[in-house]
């Protein structure tokens, strides 16, 4: 039986393949294979949920996308020393570090990926930019617009590529919605309606802070569902429907005190457990946004509906491979909501995945995002959102908090 041996050599280029008694050795000097000619050595910071998701993307991307760049899992850094070695071994990281500053200083690392709690993004991004590294950052970009602005200034001064992992843009059904909008099928847009609902913090006994529960600690997270969930909805909305001009909102904290894992004592809860806001878009459409972690039975109900003059589209992440489409121009007796199964080769990203009818899910949105990012490095057209684009979302979040506090409409500031 012919055994195929692939020789992976750093910085190679391809000319030939050689048949040996044990199989065919592929060499990377063959003109017909474009991928893997450039290494991008990654230093990942954070080994929690997002650290796992990003590690998976780095490992998978070259198997599905034909790219010049090959991410190399160089080193992972985490303050969680108990689990770090296991994490590094399981995901194939070459080394582990416990001090992110040492990771950023390493000469053998090209890109820093920030997957640690929100309150660490600013300092790490500034140091990484100063060290001339490419910077990838988990959402939200920062705790506040002011922090995010400084991050944008630093990376633009250093002229380093950046990317923010707003992954839902890369769900094929959401990307199809973007295509349908760009094709002008909806006509004038009247309404944008978005919500992101969860239920995992209803229990008042759930502590705040510490490794897994930093999202409940305002010092680590900056805000509650606004930064964690609505930032996704806002990023998608701006991408699909253009800039948001003004907002009016309300927040609520249902459980006012929780034990903090770092002190073992009761501390006030500073995050928003629920947040609602109204918005006006630059295109004249009117919007509602809602996020909560108190919608019993809802786990990750990330939903949007857009109503235009001619047609509407609707998406629900609990049914992620479906896009609903209604077109008023269909013959009257055939008018109905179409339930598009987004899995054909013609649909966004799907030619890279499985055969039509089979599906992709949450982790694929990160792999698709990474592929876009690496392709952007390759062709000099930076994938979006970069830090500057993500700043727009941060500025809207600031305006929502300001509007909730003032109980009035607030104009969204300059990004
Ligand atoms: C919170 O529960 C969370 O994990 C967010 O932090 C993610 O960004 C979101 O995609 C799913 O929910």
C-alpha cells in the first residue's frame, strides 16, 4: 500500500514530489500547492473557553483552506498553572509560559492572540504592538471606548496587522445574509431586531470572579451582557446594516451581591445582567437590541431579523445552518418564508467544508475567521473587523451605558 508522507519544513518552497519505496515524499517546492509557505508563530494568552476555541482554529485551518500562511502553535500563556501544561500538551502548543510579558518579548513569536479576560486586553495589546507583533484579540476589544481608542492608536503607530474575533460574522448563514443585503434584495431597510439570550447566571449562589466566572466580575469584564453578548450583536449589525447613530437603553442587575471567588466574601455585583436598547441607524432604520443571562431555557439564542421594503431575513444561532428569507416579489400564491439550509458549495465558506447538506457549527466560525485573517495577510487586504473597525462597537457600548444612566437618547461618539 502506498503511504503518503508529507515532509513539513519551515520556510520551504515546492518543486517536486519524489516516489520512494515507502511512498511519495511531497516537497514544498511544487508550484501547484500554494499553502504553507509562510509560518506565523502564535503566542496565545489565555487557556479558558476562548483559548480552546482559538487553539482548535489554529490546528484546523490549513486542513480546510488553501493558504500561504501556516500558524505555528509556539507558546501558550496562562496564569492557571495547574492546567497550563495539560492544555499545552492536549492542543499541541510547543511551550508554556506563565508571564505574558515574557511571551510578548519572545523573538520567535510573530503574533500575540489575546484570549484572556477583558481587563487584560489593553495592556497586552499595547505591549504587543510595541514589540512589533501582529495582534489578534478576543471580543470585546476592551472594557471601554477610551481603552479601545488607545489600542487602535498603538497598533496603527506600530503598523501591525490586527484582528478581533467577532466570530458570528463567519457563520455561513450570517455571511449569506450579508451577501443578500449587499445584492440589494431587501430594498430600503426599515427595521433591525437583535437579541442574544442566555440563562446561566440565574442562580444567586453562583460566585463571581476567578478563572471561569470573571465574566460576572465588573473589574475583569468591564460590563456584563453588554460587552459579552451585545457586542456580538452590535458588530454583526454594523457589518450588515451600517453605522449606529444614536441609542436609548436600560440595564438591570437582578442579583445584587455574589461571593467573589478571590476573597470568599460577598461583593456587590457591578455588571449588567440584562441590557436593552433602541437604536437609529445611519440608513434611517430603527432597531431594538436585547441581551440577558436570565432568559430561562435560552442558552445562546443569538437572533436577528431585518425587514426591508421588498424582503426580510432572519437568523437564529440555535439553528445555525438556516437562514430565513421572505421575498414580497414572489408570485402572491407562492409567498412564504424560505428556510434556506446554508450548506451548499455556493454558500459562503461551504466549499471549504463537507459535502452539501452536511453542516458546520460554532467552532467553524472561528476557523473561517482565521482563514479570512490569514488570507488578508497574504493579499494585503486586512480581514475585518480589525481594531479600528471593532472600536465602533466599543463606542456604541459606551453610548448604551451612558444612555441607560441618563435615561435619554445619546448620540454615538466618533470611533
Ligand atoms: C458567554 O456565555 C459566551 O461564552 C460569550 O463570552 C461568547 O462570546 C459567546 O459567543 C457565547 O457566550
